[in-house]
């Protein structure tokens, strides 16, 4: 037979060479194939099942409307044995209600220039221009806090809890 052409019928007991998968079926009997498949199944069962790593569950978030200005609390890092390192506060700004812009005309009647509207994903602006502090959230902002911090806010009169839609 010329070189480079695979032998369609290998000798009995011969091992397949390369990617010659057709020869596997020719060299194995049905009983051997069944025995091999059972052995593979048992080997797979005996190996421990490793589940993928599970990410820690996200904390339950509660929606609150701030009645006073507030700076969210920082939590202690549980992996720090010295308990000196703090984690960034966990909160999510929902938005704020922008008040209507009302002006009086010459006759003394009030005219609405801009109706009030809810602004998403933005904290309420500072009541005075040029005033700002790091991580401070101004009154009137609706924010999602962790359940623990929401309890603290409600207990101290800083904000009122709202029901999520």
C-alpha cells in the first residue's frame, strides 16, 4: 500500500494512529466499548463534584428619602485583623424631586415656568452654591441603603423609609 494512505482494516489488536477514529470502532468489540463506557462513568462518579465559587450575596437594599443631610457610614473590613481598615459605604442614589419653578407676574399671579419632576440617578444639589463635602448626600435625595443603615437612619430621624415600586 502506498505511504500516506491509512489502512482501512488494521491488524487485530492494533492501536489507532493519530486522528484515525474510524479504526477505533474496528478494533473494539461491542462488549469492550460497553465496558469502557461503564468504567468512564464510574470514574466520573468517583471524582468529587466541585461547585463553582459562589459570590457573596448582595446585601438587601432599602429605599429611604433623606430629611437631613447625611454622610453614609463606612463598614469595618472583615478581612482586616487589626480592624483599622474601612470599606467604602454601600449605597445607591435613586434620584431627587426637582421642585417646580414658580414666578409671580405683574398682576401678582403665580406662573409655573417649569413643573416639578423626578431626576433619576442624581443627588439633590446643595442648597447653597460652592458648598460641598466628600461623600455627603443632601436632604431630599432618595437613596438605597443597606437594611442595617436604613434602620439607623430611621431611628435617628435622618430619613424616612419608602416602599420600593
